[in-house]
C-alpha cells in the first residue's frame, strides 16, 4: 500500500469535505434536470412562443446553478459558512424551478414555470453578474496580446481584470509554504531551460496585476503555470491523496489532402467539461509566429477540478501549424521510471505554436523534451495532436512504447481523430496495460482500445473506499477507471471515424460544423433507471462527439487564418454522453464567432468588425422579412439591440486594451446576429451514422 495514503488521513479529508461533497451531488442532480429539459426543448419549434418562454425559464434556473456553483467553490476554498448557506439555498431554489419546468414540458402545459427573472448587471466588467456573483459568459471572450514577453504577460492580467473583474486575478492563487516555493522553483528551472519566455511572461503578469490594483506574489503566479507539488510517482497520482480518476471527455478531428475539397487542413475540437471562465488568446509576439489558442480557464484552475496549468485547445499559428487536441488522455504509456520534472502542456503548446514551422518540427522538438509528469495526465506534460497541410501526428507515448499515431496506421485517409483513449496498437505494451489481467482489453482500428466487457461508472465513493481500505489495489482501480473512460471514448472514436469516412473528400469548415451538430440520443424511459443501468453495465444510448458537455466547439483552417468558436454545444438539445456529463450552459447561443488570424492585431480586429457589420445587416433584413410571435420577437429584438450596441462601440482607438475591447464587441455582435439568422433557418447537421462492425 505504498501508493496509498494513510487511511485515517483520507477519512479525515472526506469528513472535512462532507458538506461540499453533498453539494456536488445536488449540483449533479440540478444539472441533469436542466439538461433533460434542454434536450426536450431542442426538439421543439425554436420560433414557438412557448419554446422561447421555456428557454428563458431554463436560463433563470441556470443562473441559480451558477450562483450555487460560485458559492460552493468559495465555501470549499475558504471554509466560508455563509457561502455554504447561500449555495444550499441557490441549489434548492434552482431544483424547485427545474423540477417544475421539467413537469410542464413533459405535460405540454403552457403554464408559467416562474414569473421571477434574475436582474443582471455588468458591475463594471464585461460579463453578467447576479447578486454579486460573476456568471460564466455565454460568449467566450478574446484576449489580444502583442509585444515582448513581459508586455504580453501584463496585458493578459489587465485584460482579465477588464473582462471578469479583479477577483479573477486572485482566483486559484494560494499562499505557498516554504516547501511549495522550493517545488515551484524546481518546475520553473525546467521551464526556464526549454521555454525561457515563460518567466518573463509571469514577470509581466505580476506587473499587470499590480497596475490593475492587485498585488500578487510572483511565485504564486508561476504556480498557476507549473504547479507546486513534486512529480507524481503513481498512476492517477494515487500516492498524493484521493486518486484522480480519468475524464471521459474532449474530441477532435483534423483533415487535409484528399479528405478535403481543396487539400487544405481543417480541424475541429471540443472541450468537454462544465463551462468555466474560458478565454481565447490571440497573441502577436515580437519574435515568433502570431497564434491563437483557447484555454479552459482564464485563471489556470477549474472549479472542483483544481489546477490545470491553463490547459486548453485547439490552437493554430500563422505558420500553418495547428494544435488540435491533447491527443486522448490520460494514457500513461511511458514507464514510471522515466517520469519526473518536465514541461506543462500549455506552455509547451504556446512555445510550439510560436516557434515551430511545421508539424514535423513540432514532433522533433517534443521528442527532445523531458518525459515529465505523466502521472497527472495530459495537462501535466507535453504531447498531443499537431497537424499542418501535409502531415499530422498524435503523440500517445514517447518512450517504451514510442506510440506516435500517423494517418494510415489505422486505415485513415488523410485524416486523424482523437478523444480520450489510446488508439495506437503498441499502447498495450505500456507498463500499466501489461499489469491488467489477461483479456481485459479489446482493440480495433476504428475505435482503438475498449474494455472487453462494457464498463459502468467508476467515480463512486464506494470504489474509493474499497481502495482506501486495501480491498482494491491501485492497479485494479487504475484499470477500472481507464476502462470506464475508454468505453465512452471508444464510441466517440467510432462516431468520428464514420463521419470522416462518410464525408471523405468533402470535409471542409461547414462539414466540420455539421459533424458537431450531429447529436446522439439520451436513453428513453426513467432517468433514474437509466443511470442505475449505466453504473452497472456502461449501457447508454447513441453517443456522439456532439453532446451536452461540449463547453465549446471550435473549427479552424490555418492556411487562411480562420478560427471559429461556439460557446457550448453547436445545437440546442444535445443529449448527454453519460449521466455525469448532463450539463447546461446559461444563455446557450449555438452560434459561432469568427476570427481571421493576421500578421497584426489591428488587422484581426478590423476583419472581425467588418464581419460583425455584415452579419448584423443580414440579421436586420431577416428580421424585417419575418413575422414573429411576441416571445420570439422579443428575443430577436434583444439580440439585434445587443449587436447594434457592440457594433456602435468606439473603433478609432488602437491601444492593445482598446483592441481587446473592440474584438470582444465584434465577436459578441457576430454571435447575436447569427442567433437571429439561425432562428428562422437552423444550420444542419448530418444523419447519425449506422453502427458498423469494427475491424
């Protein structure tokens, strides 16, 4: 039991956090109820007045969920009992509204679910607040950086404060102990050796935060980028406390050559998790290539998940290189004796987008870097899915086995895809897979590895207690957790493979969007019974890469600089891919904003503004030519007014913070205009593919 913490310590940890764990259960119940309502609304006529009313009521409950999440996280982080009470109250109020809303939708009733709607205010920022709680924005903000490393670090901090408020500069920042400071220094030293710009960027961040009125300790900011704990020594990081069971989420597809109409690279990816304060960064450094990249959390840490060192995807550069996705993880393929200090994923991605000229260049550089902190998953070390117009690879393992997946290995024809599982046939030779009992795994070239028997949900207190008590070994826990994640990922691999094969030669930007509007299905009948069955057997329904826990969908074409992002699912009513992935996005838009990565930030901003003006004109014409019932007309008027306000904001300023404000106004206007256009003419998806036998 050397890889297992002392049982008494873990029991104390569980007891201390019991009130928070109970809140998480309430969170999951509320999310699932709202998700089921949203699935039903996705089947309704979007112009119907009752549908518009129900969407507004749904968003009201989602505001309560957001308030509850905020206060629960505050209670967890600080022990604030008043915040704990507020979280309980918001969860209770939200659940009452959600239950009533679900019943009314099921009955087809026109009765109101509520006549009380939240009052939202900006509170001196660019995002909505309700009763002092900053709500996660429904349209992902863009942060624009240019200049030296120090200048870009300062600009990042200042723009975060402008967008979200100064609180975000303290979010996730901790007071470090003396030992933790030593660890931060060790991690920083490795990054300084290979990525010398990072320290200068952090220096700028500290100065920018100070200029915004927030005095921060440099080591605490570096901690957000590199961490303060020694490298993991066991799979799932089990030796440091409760193990981090693997996620099942995130998807990606890239196509080029014969698979696309013009031979150019196109790619799409999703981040699959509960939406947080994410941002897209457009950087124009003094040296290296301009690049764009989306990070899941602007502050480098996610609620309930913890530090992720600014993990995110996809990204691309002016050189034509794309970072599509993390490549399916965790995979844990490298043997434990090679683990140690290395580079975190996002610093490595920013470095390669900035300095690499091709995917082959990126691969060579990645393979020269230390193996790193493999035991904490993909966000903790280098690797991933890179592509350009001629070549792509997915780095699943760098040593023993060296498992680098290229197109053709599994029969792909100028395309690659990845979800959250290993697909390379040599993965079975890894240390952890060799330790699994014989017959645990099956493999095929379309879906990669999957458990020999379907695996149900493993993220349960009962399983963790078995592990803590010694009745389950870490090897057994690892295999169970990975089989759960791989079983779901396998189905999404199959979905993307069938989409790529079916639409081969026609995989352009619009086809990529259509793929991510091709949703799966939720089980019919009792939700509770479906969840129990899933926990036992892993049986669900049709699983797609387009699902309720898409925190965003992004599509890009590096050769033209095209980068497009939809916050939340690209289609309303996307079914969850599992019970714990039943999520909801407040103010779901199902619409994309577009950027054109250029050589200068001014050009990027001006092109976004030109598109916003064009879309607003089209939206006005569409609205003028349509007669809508009251609720729909009210929504359209609100979207048009929001777009008009954003396109009317000052454009004769070009300081970097002004450019940031301008591009955020333009992208918001694009989305609002597209909401108007989509209401009368919803963009299509594809037919869900028939299940094929694997080979």
